[in-house]
C-alpha cells in the first residue's frame, strides 16, 4: 500500500499531466483552486485519473470536500 508521500507524489504527477503545474508545487497544504488554479473540469479529470492510479473510488459528492492536496491524499489513504 502506498504511503502518504507516495500518494502525494502520484497525485502531483496527475495534476502536472492535466494542468502543467510543477510537481514540486503540489504540496499537502496547497488548495487545488486557490493555490494551484485548478478548475472544476480539470479537477474531475484529476479525480478519475487518481481513482485509476490508486484503485479507489471517489464519489462525486466527496470531490467538493477535497479542498487541498492533503484532503485528497487523506481520502485516498482512507479509501484503500
């Protein structure tokens, strides 16, 4: 099972592929919308790719609760 840092790094790669944000900028305390400037359409693509990469399901109603990279990492960790 992936640890917190591996999940963060994997998520950073997905964010980078979708939006071009540098992987170094995708840190636990960063807000997807405010710090990383990710819109809702890109966020949905990131969620789908994260589900595939980590083998988890992120329900649509949960996506709005994933405000920061840390929120998403914690959700993925707990969903495994």
